[in-house]
């Protein structure tokens, strides 16, 4: 079980469809296979992977989300909503990327005016504060100074 394995299983279309269907429906296996237009092999292969990852369990002949699967599903829904919000602002975000700004303050003003979604504004402003090249260079310089202070014990 790994982050990459989980992301792979739930991002692949058929795996995602099965995972979502189990989380939201009460359909049995045959109904899901028909509804999702999968072969039995495709269905059971994806289902086996979801079970191995601990996202799904079988109980009384039905597949259900495990507690771990419920947490992952909730996060998955949140990610899908975030992607949808970002897609709605795609061209505005492209416009921000295409501009040259003399300062971070100028960039932040444009972001505040152009981007109307407060969550996206917050992400962009927080990212700029925490990951600007100037800040990263400063942190690297501070680390290098601290390394120099450590006495050579060899």
C-alpha cells in the first residue's frame, strides 16, 4: 500500500468509476458491471486492487468502503471539487502566469482583482509567500551559514 498505488487506482477511469459507485450506490456486482460497461475481468481486476489497497471490503456478498476507503473517498471528492474550481478559473490563472510583475505586491494586487474565488486567491498568495525564489534562496543561505558554524569533528 502506497500513496502512488492509491492515486493510481482511483485516478484510472475504471477504478475511479468503481470506487465512486461503491461509495454512492447499493448496486450489486452484476449491476455495476453492466452500468459501467466493463468486462468481468476489468471489473474484478480493479476491484481486487481496491481491496488490496484497503479501500474496499466484501461483506455479505457486497462491496463496501472500509473506514480507510471512506477517508480517501472524502479526500477524493474534495480534490475533484478543487479541480473543478481551478478549471473554472483556468484562463484567469493563465493570464496571471503570462504577466511580468515588478514586485510580489504588484502580483498580489492583480491576483486579488482578477481572481474572484477566495480559495484560489488564498492558495496563490500563500504559495507566493512560502515558496518565492527569494525566500528559498534566503533559507538556503541561512542553512549554509548554520552548516559552517558546526565544528569539524573529524
